[in-house]
């Protein structure tokens, strides 16, 4: 039996309203190192185009920062002005020529950023980083939200079919969500509503910047695997709120597990929580 007969729904086109994916296969984000390479655009164009040619409907790029504070490391890739769109256009054109679609992952590393000018919700050093972040001021938070929106708008201008907002695995948005890394007592921390505010306002700003006819994916941790991580109820609350914010078709909440500093918690409990969340959604 051929694969299309065995898994007809996976291979069937997916109607998003304003556009259609040729099947339900998504290639998840991975950082290749080519994002910062001298001829990285040409090499990434060939890499992604081959995946599109072989049948992947939607590709998500490696993480691209919305500002200099959010890069994964000093000199890391970012999309902050129109002069950078031509670099990305080589990639999007190559994927489209092979019948695929591609989304840019917007990733702000927060306290994981391997540089001296890193920022985070609270001035808490990550175990995997020798540098301690500066706690963001309220004005800096508002600017960071605007930077996410600008990055999404530039991605659209560069020919991307959508963006993935990186809200999982211990990066900046996840750092706001989790009490373990968010020790603020202002409008951006404390109770669950205030800890989730940054994620929701980033998503609202991105949707406003790109309009309805653009794919938006929010990558959300099902469980954090750290003490004082988000509970199942908190994650369900956020997923529901995100769906309401995005409203239009062509949206998705991708469920991921863990953080780069995840501790060894009971695996059976973690699997049970992840399963319960997936079924609830």
C-alpha cells in the first residue's frame, strides 16, 4: 500500500481560507548555522527548495531575531530593516519555485542570548549562559513588541508566507510566561494573566502588522520541565487566548515540550500532562 493510501488525511490539501497547503507536512525549525554564513542565503535556498521539491508543504526557518538584543549569539541573524529583505527573497523565491510555502521563525533568545547586551523579564542568569541579562523596562518591553511586529512585516515583504512566533523552550516569550524566570511585580509579571500578557500582545501586534491573509504559528511549550513551570491549566488558558487573538484562518498553535534548561522530572507525569493537553486542545 502506498503512503498516500495509508495516510490519506496527511497527504490531502489543507485549506487555510486565503491559501492552501498541498498536504499537512510541516518541516519544523532548525538552526543550520547558514543564517550567519557569507553565502548562507544561496545555500539555505537550495536546502529548503529541495525539501519543498520532495513534498513538504510548509517549511519553518531557523530562528531570526527581531532586534539586536534577541540574537542567539553575538553576530546572530536578525531581520530589522528593508535592506535585509533581498537576502531572504532568495530563499522564499526558491521554495515557491518548487511549489512549497515557507514561514520565518521570529526568535528572541532573551536570557539565552550569548552576548553581553542580553535582556530578559528578570535579571536571572541562565545556567547555560555566562552572561546575566538586564531586566527589561516597561518601555523596552513595548519596543520589543513593536520589534516583533516589524520583523513579521518585513518577513511578509521578503516573500514569506507566514511567521512562527517562538514562544516555547525557554526563550524570551516563554521566560515571561513561567514564574520560574519571571519575577516581576508590575503589569508584566505576577499572576498568570500578567505573565501571559507579553505573549498575547506580541501576537496581537504581529497579526495587526501582517493582516489576515498571512500564516501565523505560535510555538507553545506543553510543559516546561522546570520547577514553577506553567501548569496544564495555564497552558490551556494561553492556547485558548491565542486562538481568540488570531481569530482568522491560517493560524496554528504548535505544541512543544521542555526548555533548554529542563530538569529531570518524572517522565510518566510529563507524558501524561502532554497527552492531556493535546486532547484538551
